[in-house]
């Protein structure tokens, strides 16, 4: 198993250690290409998959949903990276 490049901070959750352990367990599932991992309130799914009643999630693999959303969470870092680059350029 690989290790994530960022982890849950203690300040971002009720119990940081428990949250990190949960993420580690979830990563085991996410590593399999026959499992489509979804997290509640993940807005990266909104533009990539169809929701009830329009569609069923039963055919997620044929529709390529996993591949469409796999790296979408990285867009959350866009603003932070841009700010970091700006700060570095000012030095």
C-alpha cells in the first residue's frame, strides 16, 4: 500500500487519530479497480456521475465513473498551490 501525500489534521476532525485510521482502511478498498469508493458530501462527484432518479450506480464501472473522479479531489488544492507559488515568487 502507498501512503497518502496529505493526512487528516487533528484540528480538522473530532478525533484525528481515528480519522486517519479510517482513511487508511478506506485506502485499502480504494486501491482495487473493482471498487468505486465514494465519500459523503464529496462535491467532486457532482459533475462526474449521474444521480438517482436519472441513473443507477450499478453500472458505474461501464460508465467509467471511478476514472472520472479518481483525482478530482486535487482541484481542492489549486488555490493553496497558487497562493504558495505567489508567495515564493515574492521572495
